[in-house]
């Protein structure tokens, strides 16, 4: 039986251009997360740790960042650490992995997977690394892996690239690990954690890099009982930061809703390590817009004061006046729309009509108003 941790895409030294004021904090968090990964490896007494590409943001990463990362990984000893060059840190002539830290005697328990050839890690386990030597390529890095044939050891592939379930992927990888005779294929490149065909997995980035990376923030603990046995895969959260996307709808007089948003943000238990994107939607009177603007200013101030790591407020709020104007213009240009609108308003205002019918009419008017705003735009 073999047990190991699978991670990828830490991108240490990332530029963090989307949050420049907090860029250093974002970069620091990734090193903290690397330490957490080492702590998990030691706590679970794994046989080895696999980093399936993009440990670093690029091959020009600062020397101090490299030194810190290597020292953290040395802390996993005696657990071996295997690092695959990815598309951000490929094994080209200027690769970060040519630096002294990754050569004996400095490398210690760290092995850079430099060659596409089988690597025995135990008597019962073989690694099949697929290091990248180019930033971009449309060649399958796993194509060299031979079929199993008479091999009785556990076979683990390590690669960095995209599965053909997305169009025009770079470094395309065959999706069927069984066809390669592998018991597990550890992948990097896609930042969301996902499992395919039972034995092909993206660990995802252990520290989210941007909004929309669903499934980020964890590593995979993989156990394989024997060659031919299905892997048992557990996800372990290791993230240092929390990326939160909130959408809050405002309606009518928005005072209570806006205060509720302020209260919820103030109550965040990990505000200082939270990256928040707030989107405000809904329809309010024009004279309520200054309150919406005030919330955006308040949110920015909380981030400036360090109560949030980073925050942004997106306003997709419409005014009742603008919607009414757009609806009136649309109806005036089409008698049929005008008739439909008159009928809906009559039904919405009919006191003897069932409440659900009046609500349905109001909803239909709102939908028509929204369409009118799109036409006006």
C-alpha cells in the first residue's frame, strides 16, 4: 500500500496584479499554505509528496522566494518531495530548477522530476513523471508512458496540462489513466479540484489565485492498496485565505438591506484573510443611489484599514425611474406591447384577484421592464 499527498499550482511569487495593494499579503499566504501542506504530510505520515507542476509563478522568481520554499519543503524530511516542472516553471534553459537549491547536497529530500522515465520510489511503486520543457505546446506529455504489460508495481503518473474535455487545451492529456496502465494520474494546471474516470485527478491550487476557481484551497490524500486497486482519494483543506463572492439584491427603500450587508461583512470571522467581491443588484429609487455609493466607500475603507484583505464592490443596480422610462419608450413604439402592459398593470392592481395572480403580473411587468432596459442599452 502507498499513501501520498498530491498538490499543484502554488505559483509561489505570483504577481497578484488584481490586488496590487495587497499583493505582498497574497504572496505571503501561499508560502504559509505550503507550510500547511508539509504539516499535513507529516501528520498523515505519507510516503511522499507530489507537486504536479507550477510550484513557482515563473522561472524568474525571486531568489528569496525559492530559498523560503526549499526550506519549508526540507521541513517535510524524511518524507520525499517530488516536484514536476509545469508550464509556468518549465524545465527550459533558464529554469528555476537549475538553481543550486535543487541540486545535491542542497536538495536533500527534494527531487525535481527532470526526465520522462520511470522512477522507483519504493519496491512496490513507480512514478511516471511528465516534465514540461516549454511554456506552450500541443503535444501530449503523457504519450511516452508505456502500457502496464507484466508490471506488478503500483504505477502513478504525474503530469501538467489539460484534459480534452475543454476546447483547444495546451499540453493535452489523454483522459483514460487505465489505458496507460496507471493506478493514478496526478494532474496540475487546472485550479479547481476535480476527479475524472475514478483515477485521474486535479488537486487544484491549494491557495486560490482569483475568483471563479471552484474547488480550490485543498490537497488530495491518495491511498492505493495495490496495483490494479482503485485509489482512495480524500480532500484536505489547506487554504490560508478565503475568497468570497456575495450577491445581494436591493429593492425599494434599501436601507435595511444595505445595513444587513454591513453587518454581515463586519461579522466575518476571518475578515483579515478574506478577499471579498460584493455584487449589488436590484431596483431602487434614484434618490437611494447615494446610499449604495456610500456602502462601496465603506467597503473600500474596511479593506484600506486591514479589516479585509481585499474588497471590491460591483454595482448592477437599476433605478425605478430608468426602468419606467425604458418601459414607456418600448411600449410607445409598439401598440401590442402597450396593450400587454396595460393588461398586466390592470391585473396587478385588481384587489379582487388572488394574491398569486397579482404577484405573477408584477413579476411579468418587472421582466418586461428588464427587457426594455436591455433594448435601451
